[in-house]
C-alpha cells in the first residue's frame, strides 16, 4: 500500500515537472535548427540551439547571436540568425573592418569582407535599434542590406547549442574590444536610408 | 542508428536561417548604371579616337578595342537589369508600378542597341531608362 502511494506521488510529481517544463519551454525559450552558413564557424548548418525568447538584457546585447524575422519587404519573414555588433546610440562604419564610434572593433568571430554591393559607410543607431551582421561577412544578408533592427523585432537570443553533442555548450557573447581613439558614445542621429550610390563608394 | 534516432527525437520544429540570399540578397541598380556609364564613356572615346589613342596604336586599333569593351559592358548592363527584373521585383511591385515591365523591356533593348551604336546620346538614353528603374527601386525599398 505504502509503495503504491509512493509510486503515485512520484508519478504525479513527474507529470507536474513535465508540464511545467513544457510551459517553460514554450514560453521562455525556443528551439531552432540552424540552416545556412552566414554564422560559421560559430554556428554550423544542422546545429540545434536553445534560444531565450525576446531581446538580450539591455546593456549586454553586444556579441549576442539573435533570431529575428526577416524585415525586408521582399523577404518571407523567416527567422534569421545574426550577431549584434552595434548598440543604440553608436555610430558604425561598415567596410573592410568594422568601426564603432571611430574605433576598430576586434572581431575574432568574423571572417570575409563586406561585398562592395552591400551598404557601406556610417550607420548611426537610434534608441532601441541594433546593427546585426553574419559572422561570414562575404556571404550574409544582414543589417548591411536591411538596416538596423528594432529591439522588438528580436525574437530570441542563442544561449545553448545542444546538438551535435561534440559541439554542445553555452553560447556566450564575446567581450567587446575596441582599438584606436574616438568618442565612446556620440549623440544618436537619425538612420538614413542608403542612397542609390551607397554601394559604390 | 541510435544517433539518428536521438537526433530525430530532439530535432527542433523551427528552422532559423544563418542565411545569405545568393547573390547575398543585394540588389542595386547602381551596378547597371556603372556599366551603362562605361558604355557611354566608350562611345565618347570612340568619337575622340584620334586624341584618345596611344601613340603605339592606330585609330582603327583603338576603335576596335572600344567596340570590344563596349560589347562586354553592354552585356553586363543586360545581366544586371535581368537580375533586378526577374529576382528583385515581385508581382506587388508590378501592380504598383505597371510601367515596370515595359521599362525593363526598353532598357534591355537599349542596352542591346548600344552594342551597335557609337553615339554617346544613345548611351545617355540608356542611362535615362536605368535612372527610371533606379527611382522605382528605391521607392520600393522605402515602402
């Protein structure tokens, strides 16, 4: 009798835990499979990730890999994975290297060059907007095409890769390192739509 | 086998794309414009072959080179316009800008004509058509 009650209690406990986990999984986090190679080598096609829903905590956005819905009118709104490289109030110069407020950003995760066709030049980020780029700069559709992204447009940020097991682990953002001299935080200016000549510096 | 079974079991239902629309989802009529400017510049040089040619070549040689380069550039204008026409512009764009098909038809035809024409005015006409496409393109980008 005692054993029967114990098993019942354990069963109920397990059911409750599974229910809570299911709710948490649905509300707090999302699971996605990576497709495409614009975030290599950090993310490889076929990686399974856990993302926390919503934008990264304010002030800790740099370097986070975020999921956002393709904002382009000609896009189909599917989820894109990109890395936050520019935060609200910053001025970014996009070209050979990336400069933040006049200082070169050291990006050990990035490789490849910005194609000349993509928007280059200075992008000033308004409050609540972010500049996101793929780590594979030569093959990524990102803020160089669709401009800065609003905080509300960020569906989630990557926290964990759980598959493949050999590459499983936490996905922590890198520490931001800047070279050179320049003002840390300039006055935020209005984002300007790239001019027709933007691709031809 | 076990690995595959586990992978199937834990596979997320949603896909997120670390993607690049090859060719990078980047469209810009500036590419066609630059090539068309080359066409027009070559047409001008063709007319001034006497003064433009180097001492080592004859006027005929210089003009032959002009024609060869112009042929190539005019083809590139067509290529860039075709990419915009067939890849970038979508049915809603054509609904909003009903002149779009005719405009691309005229522009690509004009690019073809520039292979035969040595008149810079023809190159200018081509640039004018590309300018109209460019205006529509950037209006759709703002939308």
